[in-house]
C-alpha cells in the first residue's frame, strides 16, 4: 500500500494515535560494524543458553546470494564472534527455489548447540540428494548426513525442502519437501548420535494444496493443511449457498516422535465461496493444546475487503475447544501487509508493513493484542521504523524479543525489548502453569533431601509421563531418579494444585553439586484430562550444600545377577566375562556416581543357592578416601543398595550391565574376617579367656584323680564347639560351595546299642546316665572318639566312668579311623576350598576351619600314637605267647622221659 491520498492520511492518523497512547519505548540495542560491505541479516536463531546465532547473506541479485555461510554469534555479555563455515556447497543452493521466496539452502537450529545446514549435493539428475551438514556454533563440521533424494518434476530438479527444529531440546527436527507439486513428503529425525549422524524415526506423505508446519508440546509436529475450491470472482452475492458444499476445509495431523501419525482432524470448514484464508498456528503455551489464527477476507471484484480474524483453539486430542472472533485492530484491511506472531506469554504481536513509494523499504508499526484479540498498546521498539523486506524477528521464552536490521552497508543492529505478559510470570520455569516449586530455582538443599514439590496455578493430576531428576554434568547428565505419573511416590495437596514427590535418599547424594528436574510433557494433566507442558532441562536447577563425611574403612559388598543375567554371564567366553565385569564396575561408578578408582575389580563367582534357580553373586571391594568432600565407604554402600533396590526408577536400569542386577538382593556389605580382625577382636579375646578358664577344672580334676584321662576336659568343649560351628557353617555358608557331610550318628548309635546288649555293667550305667549317653551319641556324629570320654574317669566322677568293654573300644577306634578318611579329611578340604573360593571370609567359617584343623591334627597324632601303642602291645603279646610255646616245647619231653623211666620199673 503506497502512502498517498486517503491511505496515507489514515496511516499517519493511526501513527499519531499510537504514539499518544505509548509515547515511551524501552529497549536496548547492539550495533556491529562489518569489515566488508553488503552483508544483510537473514535469520536470527536463539538458543536456550541465551546465545543468539545470526545468519548473514550477501545478495548478488534479486534471486541469488554469494555461495557462503556466515554466522555471527552473539553472547549474553554482548560480545560477538565471527564464524564462517568452510565447506564447498554447490552454488546452486544459493538461489531461490520454486516458491521464489526462499533460498534452496536452509539453516536451522540443532540442539543443544549446533546448526543444521540443509543443501543439495549436486545438480545431476541421477545423484542429486538432500544432505544435512551439522556444524557447531563455532563453524566446526561435525557430520554430513544423507537425508533424501531430490525429486524430479517435468525433467528438472524440484528443490523445495525445509527444516524445522522442535521447540524442545529433547527432540530433533522434521524435514519436509515437495515430492510433487501437490504431495509433501516428510521425515522426523532423531537427535544426532555420538558421530553426529541423524536417523529417521518417522516418515510419511500428505497430498495437499498448501500446509503450515509447527512443533507441538509432546515432541510432535503438527501439519495443518487447507483444501479449498477455486475462487470465482463472478459469483453473485445473492446466489444461494449450499451449506453441504464446503469450499474450504482445514485439517491438522499430529506427527509423533515414533512411527505414528494421529489425524487428520477437522479444524475448520466453511461453505462460503470466494474466501481468501491465510493462517498461523502455534502451540498454546498458556493453556493446553494449540491454536490457529485465521485471517479471512472476502474476495470482491474491484472492492476493498475487510479483514476478519478468527481464533480456533484445539486440544491435543485433536478436538476443537473454542472458536472466537477477534476485533479487527485499527480497522486494517490489507492482509498482504500485516504479520502476526503468537507470543509465549499469551497475546499477539501484529506488525504492519507500509511500503514507502518508490522504495524497497517499509515503515513498520508494532501492535500488541492480548490473548482474546483486544488491543493492548504498541511494542517497545520505536514506532515508524524504516526497514527493508524480510527483517528477521525472534523471541525467547523469557519474553525478550529481538529485531535485526541493517543500518547501512557496513553496520547491522539488534533491538532488544521485553514483551508484555498476559499471564503470571513463570518465575524462570518456562511454563506459565507453574506457580512455585521446592526447592526453588538456584536454592541450596541438604544432602539426602527426600521430598520435592511443584505447585501449579490450577488443579492437576498425574498422567503417564515422567518426572526425572538429573545431576548436572558437562559431558552427560547423570540420571538420579525417574518417577512415572502412576508412581506411589507421588501425592497431592487437598486442592490438587501441589504435587509432592518422594525422593530416594540416594538421589541428592553429592555435596556441592548442581541438580535439575525435568518434567515431561503429559507428566501432569488438568482437570479436563488435557496434558500440560512440563519443565525442560536446566530450568529448575538447584544446588546441594557442601558437606564433609567422616572417614570409613575399605569394605567389600556383594551384588547378585538376575536369572537372566546369570544365564547371560555363563554363556560368555572367559575373556568376554572379564569385559563384562570391567564394564559393570564402570557403569556402577557412573550410577552412584563415584570415581572409578574407588571401586576395585569385581570378583566372581559365588552361587546363591537359596533361590529356586541359583544366581551368581559378585563381590565388589570399595576403597576408602581421606578426601572429606567425597562420599565415604558407608555412604556409597547405602546409596548403591538403594539404587539397586529401586533400579526401575534409577540409572541402574539404563546400562546393559547394571540392568542385569537383582533388585531384591541389593548391595550387601560383607566382612572379610582375615582382613578385618579388629572387628572380631572381642570374639577372639572371649575364646582365649574360655580356654584359660578350662585350665581350672583340669587342675581340680587332676588332683582328684591323677590316673584319669583329665585332658578330655579340653577335648570335650572343643568337640562341642566344632559341632555347633559345623552346623552353623552348613546353614549359613555351606550352600555357597558343594561339600561332603556324612554323619556318623548311625555308627555311634550302633556301637552303644551293641554295648548295652552285651555288657551288663554298661547297661546299668546307661540306665542311670541316659541323658549323658544321648548327648554323646549326637556328638559322636562329629568325632566318634568322643565316646571314649564316657570312660575317661575325669576327676573320678561317676558320670565319666562308664564300664566300656575292650570290644567297644576297638569298635570306636576302627570307626573313628574309617571316619577320619570318609568324613574328617573331606570336611577339612571343603573348608579350605571355601576359604579359597569366597572373597568375604567371616568368623564362623574361620572358627569352623580352626576347630576342624585342631581335631584333625589331634586325630592324626592320636591315631599314630594309638597305632604305636597297639603295635607295641600286639608285639608284646606275641612275644609272651612265643615264650609260653617255647616253655611248653621244652617241658613236655622231660615229662615223657620221666614217665618212660617210670614205666621201666
């Protein structure tokens, strides 16, 4: 519209009114002088860390620019870096595409701090393809990824493709391009992998006349398409309109970050002919779902049409929630010279472009509308700015708006101003629905805090997605806890405006560290069950206080593999098992988190046979530290136990190795007796005192009956202790290794029953001492020689004066001799093997091995001595028998002679 005649008068009248209403503008500016002329600001790209990337171009003519990519990186402190991407882009990319409005090369933001450059690699029909060059904000090339082939239409390359990054850093971008003049193909790509490559996660195609693409709140992109019949300027105004014959229909589709598309959903339809409809759409940050603002005017031949504004609000389910007509601000008629921008805190910016006659420049006015379309004043930039076409404008979620333009051939300028907010301030959460939180942003909290909460402006309830807590890390954030909407860890205030979140004690476990909470989209919903926006990473940040731990010694703990983990480990080759254990140690260190050097090599294997299916139990030694700012051993053990117990909501479930750990087993501290004698010093002192106390009854018994076998006073308690320790070892530790245990109970009972039957004197003693005989029968299952104590005559006591026959003593001797080989030695070997196979050696197995060793040594020595005595006794008896036979052989002939001589008489 030229500024002449009636139109010029109207424009200047509006300008005077606006200046009278808002005479004061509050803004800042940044100017920069280039070293070479001709640069134009083309695009402004904001990042969440408040860094702004400006793309500059140098036009050659009306349709092409110089084949180069130049950035200017503006930092929050207003310093500016000059960046040039050094890559041989084909010149073909730097001219307008089929639309005649946009260059074939396209530059978009790639989170968290990269830029994606879409280009065509060649003009050869057989090889022309779309590629994305990923570069850092410093211009460093990260990767070059093939995206799609370039379509060929009517024998020519049809290059009309665009990138759109998602508003959330959790998601990547969508690539759309015309496959034909009426078919739009699209591909949703993932965030770049470790090599900077993108991967397709969803794709599809729409058939349409035109489309509008924008990002939604749940990682989705919304395709809004419009189909309308041709415009007939000759249609009579009074011609009958058939309400069933729609001339315009607008649909929307939700493209998800998975292989899913919801829609199409009907957004608007009309049967009124000859309508010119344009629209902008965006997510509704201040409520749920989204909205589209339709700019509608009736096309009349040789007449100026009136602009109608229609706001259509819709929910994320695709249903339309409301339709509202806006008042046309200032009676604007020419829709080609206005532009609407929806603002994060509600409301709209309306820019009115009035072209200056005989010039490419326009005078620009900025009008602010509230969320209902009511006039709310002018923007904070100067009115009557004279700008060239296509001057870029961008906004931050904080409400800061930036306008860029060129002052002259060398100088460009940025204007920065805060926009009005039509809803309460979000207090830094970038979510207008949130009122406050505990902890608040940038506050300090104690270690092991176990509760946080979020308070909303409206009643809410938990939904399906997650609330996650991370520890800040420059490389990769560390997940500490993730809670789903249906978790019992969530509770609500009576008015349902506050969500209380129970936090594991292991979550905030690092002193003087930064943590942040991420609330997913659809983690909560409003009372109408509509999903609400969440909190993105690095927004809700806070710190733990500086705390020092007391020193604690090295320790060893055990963790168990699941059944699946046990099977997986057993099927690995030996070198693969070593790799698995090494990676498990690294992943555990990341999960705690703690320096890798604090965890020693994991040792394998013990089998937990208390389960129906035995599971592998691993042993993890933990080193102590003198650094009081690091977590001590006791804290690490406690935290690791919680992490494994609750692995479904902690980082333990994220790694392939740690996910194979058994949650119910947790992490259990174990003590190695030989390495931790101080912990058992009182046990050892008690044993020594007990031995010394046995000396007193020994001395008394020896005085009363010096000829008795009084040393049995020491042997009897030793056998009792060995019996108790043996049973305890079997119950507590014996299941960890296979062992041979053949009781001698039946043998001892057989010997005693035989003696009762054949030895009447023993029967009389047994009848009076049945309890004692029963006890010794049981103890004989450990050592058969304990039966000899019954006849030891300790201190001359009748209790130990059983009249045992020589036959019974012989049975005891040979029974204990056989038991020495089939029970004593195997049992000793088993306990030695147990000592070698297990890492954590407790006091029970140690004492069991000690008593077994003493008894075994005693049995060996006593067997040798008895054997010597038996052999000497047998030899003496043999000599005695021989002497008798010799005497008999000499005497008999003499008697014969006497008889013979006697017979001679």
